[in-house]
C-alpha cells in the first residue's frame, strides 16, 4: 500500500518568540516492511537546520529560528510504500530471555522508569499471565488483550506526562498510555519491549485517492527472535495501513516535536494530520 501523510503543527504566541531551538522526529524510517519514497520537512519562518540519526536510528531534523516571530508552522510530508507480512508464530522460550544474547543486548528495553512502571495489581496479573503460557510471545499477546479490554480509550483523560500507573488506576487513557502499560508489564516479566510511534490509516479498506483526517499513533514491539509488533489500542497486528516514524524506550524518546525558546508564552498549538492512499 502506498500512503501519503501530511502532518502540520502550528504554534501561535502571545507576542514575539525568539531564539527557538527544536527537534523534529517526523520522518518515517525505511525498513524491510516500509520504504520511504519521498519526505520533506518545511518550517516557517525559514530556519537554520541540520539532520542526524539518534541512538535509536530515528532521523531527527534539528532547526533554529532566531528572528522574532509570532507564529511557527512545521509541516512534514511523506510518501511511503508498505508491505507488512503476517508475523511468524512465537518461538523464543522463557529461558532464552535471561541469556546474554537477549538480556544484555536489549537491556535498555528492560528498564522500568516511572512512566512505564506497572502498578502492583497490574504487575501481579501480568505475572500470572506469564505463568499460564509456555512462550513469552503468547503471554505478550495476552497482556495486550488485558490492556485493551480493561482500559478505555478516552482522549483527554491523560497527557504526555501521565504515568502508566495512573492510566491503569483510572482505567482510561490514550494509545500512549496503553503502550506504556504493556511495555511495563512485559518488562516486569523479562520480555524486552519498545515503544513505536507513527500513524495508521483509520479505514479498514482505504479508498485510493481519498484524503482522510488522522493523528499520531503508538503501538508496541517485543523481542521474540526479532521484533514483533502489536497495537493494543485496536487489538490488532499492524498491517499495511501502519507507518513507523520512530522507536524508543518510551514516548520521551520519540516525541514528534520538542524544543525550547525565549520570548512570549504559547497561546495556542494546533495539529493537523491527513492521510491519503495513493496506490
């Protein structure tokens, strides 16, 4: 499937902003499952820019605007060809997770910082799930089902700083919270897990040429002799409608836009995402 994504973020200020330095993680990554055919990042007012790959392999565009401005617009446009085959069945046994080849190699995906640390009752349920399944990959799918079934998708219930434990306590959150819960649960039983940010087309069978509204999305990957993806929000294996932008330990590693500036406070921020199936 060929998809065009346009992601526009606009900042408006109360007065003038100056000396604005930012980092954008908005360019899709090329992998065996997706090829970036075209990408462009445009910023207004025109900035000074440079690009680099971060530790996790994400393409980062750093840019600086030093002229006084009362608004800033960042528009990322990309065309991606996706082809995601069905994942293989689980194969890695529990005892392999403690080996140097897994535990040492993926040690950063086994840590439990506050943002993903599971609350005691959730961790206990995950521990029981792990005991019920012969393979970690089978248990991981069941943990995703647990989060999908018990946490309501409720925009506005949380923000980007919310810890997974809070989302579990209130049984409500957004995709970021559900992914953080799954990540914390899997890591608590020794399964390396990482955060994936990107987009997915909301229609099951997208019409070629039709442009639809969308938004940033998140899902999880766990290690099972390779990274296996699952979307706990939609209780689905990511297919050709999904586009990966970045991976990391948690949301803080993959923020679409981050930065600092001096001057007036932000009066408003708006985000607009559209997706079009091209072929």
